[in-house]
């Protein structure tokens, strides 16, 4: 019984303390003492009470606009949103901070954080990759604008991770086109993949899918298009064996090459 009474007493004190804090905060929000609000906002920020800090900073932004304190207010307000996990909103404010305060000591940091928020919002590679592409673009712009920054190496590492997502997505799309027997789309996707990711481990397979697609598209084409598409298979085979003489796909592409040459010879004879 004594323990229950003790817990009830402690709980009552906690409720009372919380109520008093809520009352003090409500009174503070109605106050016109903006310097006090700024001090309290900083205290809430240090205590990681970002909800209350945001509420105060939002009120203070227009109050201190154009003053020496405007930069400080907006800087901490933006980080409050970031620590709350609202990366889309904080990304906007980080970039807007740079626009408003281009000479600030925080400008470089905020431009990087703008890109980093896009990175944090970049989803799994099978999903829409708009934020991934935006992150790459913003990191590259950061590198261009701050070539001496200590954050350059971090940018390059993160760009590589983001590009890996795009590579995986494009590879899956290319494979899916082939499975669906959409050979025109496979050829286009393969060419784009090789151009965009020339160092990818999937380039060999991309060539193989392109060669096979040219051949399969040719044998199902009208006569006027067969030769052109067979030449596509043959020409890319020659390029492939020059690049990958020990490829694991060599036997497959050689079979396609042999069939392509035979079909081409028969077509020429028939003309």
C-alpha cells in the first residue's frame, strides 16, 4: 500500500510539473518578449525538444527578418525540422538558407545538408528515383561550388551509392523488357545502360541481351527490316568479343552470331 501511495505521489508530481511547464510555455507563446523567446528556443533546441523550439522559431523568423539575428533563427529552425526527420521540408529550408545568406559561415554546410536530405529521402531502388537523381545533382553542384571543401570525399562516396541504385533499377528494367519479349525496348535499354554505366559489372550481360534481342527481333521482322537488325546483332557481337574475349556469355553470343550470319546469307541469296 505504501508503495502504491508513493508511486501515486510521484506520478502526481510529474503531472503537476508537466502542467506547469505547459502553462509556462503557453504564456511564453503569448508574450511579446521576443528576446526571451529566442533564448528559450535555444534552450529547447539544446534539450532536443524540437517541437517547442520549432513553434518559437516559426514565430521569430518574420520578427527578426533583416536583423543580425535572422541568420541564427533560420539556421536553428531548419535543423529542428531535420532532427524531427522531416527531410523534405528541411531540404527546402537548407537550400533557402543558402539563398538568403550566401555569405554565411554556415552556407557550405547548409548546401551540403540540402543534398544530404535528398540522399536520406532516396528510397529503395525499385521505387521512384526522383529524389535519388536530385541528390546526385545537388551533390555534384556542391562539389562544383565548393571544390576545396572537406566534405568532397563524402559527396563522392554518397554519389556512388546513389548511382548504384540507378544502375540496379535500370538493369532490372532491361531484364524485364527481355523477359517480356519486348526486344526493341531491350535494345534501347541496353544501349542506354552501357552508355550511362560503362564500368558496371552488368555491361557484359547488357551486350549479350542487346545482341540476342537484335537477332530475335530480326527473325520476327518484316523482310525490309531483317538485314538491318541482323547487322545489329553481328556488329555488336564483333564489338563484344573484342571487349570480352573470356566472357561467360561467349558461347551464347557465338551461337547468335552464327545464326545471324546464316539467316543474312539466306536473305541475300533470296533477293
